[in-house]
C-alpha cells in the first residue's frame, strides 16, 4: 500500500506544479499593467468573424449605417400633388463612406484602398465616366481646388472618402436629378443658380463633387461657386459668433450629463472590458462608443474580417451592443433640454441663411435655385434635432436633409410652402413650428421664417441669435 501511495504522489506532484505555473503565468500576464482589462470575452462565433456573419436579419440595423451604394436610392423628393411648383432646393448632406477617423493607437488602424479600381468600376459603370470627367476638369482646376476633384489614392489617408462614399453621392445626385430636373415643372439650374458649401475636409469636398456630378453630369466645374466653411455647422463667422459663451457652457453640461448616464452602465463597462482585452489597451486608451462603432463599421462596410487578437475576436454581438448603446444614449441626450438648446444655437445660423434665401427668391431678389451643403454626421444630427425630427439613430453615411420651397397659385395669389425630408422621408409634420399646420405634407413658409426670426429664441428669453448667445445659462 505504501509503495502505491508513493507512486501516486510521484505522478500527481508534477501535475500540481505544472498547474501552478500556468496559473502564475496567466495571472502575471493579466496584471502586469493595472490599466489592463482582465476579464476575457468568449464569442459564440468562430474566430475570426468573417463578412459571412454580417448579412443576417439581426444585423440589418447595423449594416443600414453603411448605406450600401449598390442599393437603389429612394425617397419622396419632388413627389407632390398637382398645383405645386418647385422654386428652390437646399440639400444638407453627410459625407459618404470614409476611412476610419485618426487615432494615435496603432491598434485602431485599418488599411483601405481609396483608388477607384476594377472591382467597383465593374459593379458601377457610371464610375468610369465620373473618373474621366474629374480628371479632365481636375487638370484645369488644380490651383482652385487643392484637394483635387476626387480621391485617387491607393492607400486611404485618415478619414478620406472611399470609392463607396463617392458612389453613394453620385447616386444621391442622380436620384435628385431624376426627381427634379427631369420633370417639366422645374427648369434645371445653371451654374449661376447653384451654390455649394463644404466644410474644410477633403471627404466633404469630394462628396460635394460626386453629388454634383450625379445631379448635373455636364456641369461646368470651372463656373462652380464654392465656399469652404471652417465651422462644421456652416456658421459663417462673418455674420455670427459661432462659438458663443452660452453654446460652450451648454456643451460642457451635456458632456457631464452624458458621462453620468452612459459611462456607468454595465453594458458600457462590458464593452470597455472587451475592447481593452482585444486591443491590449488601458482604460484611458479605449475609444468612446462612436469611435468603437466607427472602427468596427469600417470593417463591416468594406467586407473586412473583424479584428482579432490570437484566439480573441471582435464579434457581431460586441458591434450590435455598441450600436444599440450609442442609439440609446442618443435618445437619452435627445430629451435633455440643454441638448435641444445647444442644437438650436448650433444650427440657427444655417437655418437663418436658408430661410433668407427662400424669401429673397420669393421676392425676386436672387436667382439661386439649388444650394448644397456638404457636412458631417454631427451636422445632420444637430440640424435634425433643431428641426424636431431626429430619432436618436446615428445618421448613416451619405445621409441627406432636403428643404424644398414650393409656390401654389390660388385665386390669383401665390402662396409659398416648405417641405423637409430626411433620407427621402417627408418629416415636415415633425417640425415644431409646423405641427398642426401642414396641408398636403406642406408647411407655410411664413412659419419657418417666424421660427428663425423670433420663435427659436423664446426658450433663451432673447429676441435674436446674438442675445441668445450672450445670455447666461
């Protein structure tokens, strides 16, 4: 019996020592940096997670953000009852699909090809003529447009417009051409009747050029009236105080409230743990929700395999959790009075300009019929909030908000109406100043004008934008 016991411990002891060594190695690995995340995430999906996982019904709300340019553009633009005459159109767009935003951590990098090459040329033949047109015009206008007329890099620069983003806005422009220009009730605008505004980023400028090509394929780019705005909300410093004291205080208050509501949730903590483990980054280096979504969607929108670290992978559940939490947090912010006020202050300069141009056209004081503003997701988000129809879902690539001005002659008097459309859907009745006043889906122009001239300042106990900005919170 004794000999058997001695043999038993001779066999067991090495196994115990081996197990102890494994535990020590594992422990030392996960605790070598106090900022490291030590709770591993186990995915139910195979590792790595390939594009085959992106196409299920449970992923549709995620992939809708990509806004695939290979799906037809739809919408109600220009679709109105008889008797209404289109007078002018203002379009505010988010740039198209782009490479990921800049990040100092090399873990959050993704190499994409921004050159318009064979694959997309075969899928979308319109791109061939687009490239030829842009090259022909670009050679003549290089000094006028330092970004060049279109992206043509093999390796995408940070946040650069991709070929998918280019095609998205060619499609948007072509759709509005079909809805507006090809109808007998609207004479297509010439160069003198078009204005273009872009923020000072290559992705917004190139998106505007792609949109114009789709809208007016034979447009003379040398006659283009384009202005670059430093402010992402298209606030002109020549007319307005674009970062006024009240706006800055409201923004700081919202950031504090956001952190108090969102950052303490168990889901946010779980997402952070998974990202920390996957990319070997400390808590202070983890991207905010929008950054995580941005990085993940760059892979999904381009059919790239999601990132992995050995046997640990980013999976679709993590992506869905991130997108869901982002949308829920947006809905939470949306109901904050401070956020409503901030959005209004941010967008009133643009709304004042749009309403002013509509009035000038009505009075025969200008001939501008089509105005394009090429901006960002934050532009669309704030504008939709200021007008009352933002639903908390982050604006997809190439989103659009369209302002239409119509006239209708009744008993020899001309009446003027506006419509607001978000990604093709008529949302006029959601505008706070149009509720209960819409007829045939239209809102009287006078209500829009009164809103930007006086009603928008009521909550600030002010009578002008300048006063609203200066008033203490």
